[in-house]
């Protein structure tokens, strides 16, 4: 005769102890794990679906003839034009030369803006004197569209490369400076006082306390600034340019070559997006604590 399992107080106590044991062995709950961290989660598949949906709608609109090809060419027309320009060139210049010249212009201005703007922004964040001197002119010109002071660039610096690079430089400079200045305020006053109490100099506090705290905002400002640089590229290449992606877009628009215009826009977007991905990678390596504190 076999014993039947009992459901009395002893069994309930045993079950309770086993549950307590499982809870004791369970890993601790991370902050935000129950309700989810805001913004957490992969969006790769959503981005892929969004791009495919956009391409499908674009193809459908052109295939059904709802819009004339003069205004919106089909995706295959853009690809065909890209292959043609890649092989033959545009206005007698190879396609890669156009890309190289525009990239050099943008990144030369970007590097110059970072070399000048980041130290200046840090100085403005730490010194009321520097902030009082440089904040008014930067805030004055920052909201002005680059096309507004383009004529001044031509009058002062001519129609060569200097005026083009300087125009892009000015569009990148203000976001970088303001990002570095704002980043200084991210440093905890307790950390600064602790560093001074251990005998740190002002330079050591800047290097070991303020710079690491300001770095996330500086990198974000650099990403925003390079976006403004690519936005200003077309305006900069309006100045007597004969090469460059912006020149391709402007020249093609004058002759109603819509496929070349759209192709140039996509090329600018792809290069800018690739650099943005590079900046995100650098940001994850340099400031892995961003968003986790």
C-alpha cells in the first residue's frame, strides 16, 4: 500500500520554504528592470521596416504614375543615374572626386571648429570673464542662417576655398562651443571640492573631473555640429564652385535633372549618417557610463 502525498500544514510549510529558497537564490533586480528603462530596447528591425516601407511607397507612387517622373523619379532611376555618374562622372569630373572635395571641406571646417570651439567652450564654462566676452557674439550670430552672411564671406575672403570652409566652420562652431560650455556644468560640485581637498590644481580638476563629466555633452554637440556642417555644404558650394556634391545638386537643379538632385541628397545623407554611427561608436567607448548614472 503506497503512501499518498499529504496536503497538510507540513507540506505547505515545505512549499513555502522552497519558494523562499528560490527567491533567496534569485539575482537582484536591476533599477528600472520591472517597469523598463526609458528608451531601452533595440530598434533595428523597426528601422529596417521603416526604410522598406518608405521605398515601397516611393516605388508604388512612381509605378502607378501618380507623380510625374520630372518631380519624383523611381528608385531604379536613381540607382541607374548613380551607376552612370559613377562610371562617367559629372561635368567632366569623376564622382568620387566630387565626394572627396565635399568631404574635405566639411571635415576641415569640423576639425577646426572642434580645435577652437571645445577649449573656448570649456573656458566659458569655467570663467565668467570668458563667458562675458564671447557669449554675446556667439549667441548673436548663432540663429542667423548661413545664407545671410554668405555675401560677407565672399566680400571678405573672396570666392576661393577659404570662404567655403569658413562658412561651414561658423555653422559648426556655435553648437560645439555651447555644448562644451554646458558640459562644464555636468561636473558634480562634490567631486570638484573633493579634488581640491586632496591638493589638486585647477588644471588637474579640469583634466580629471570636469573633462570626463563634460565629455558626453561635447560628443553630442560634435554630432549636432557636423549635421549643421553638411546642411551648410550646399550653401557653401554656391560660391563659384565647380566640384563637390553640393555643386552637383545645384547644377543639376538648374537643368531639371531631378535624378541627380535626389542622388546627391542621398549621398550627403549616407556620408553624414555613417559619420554619426562612427561618433556613436566613439561615444560608447569613451563614455560608457552615459545614461547609466
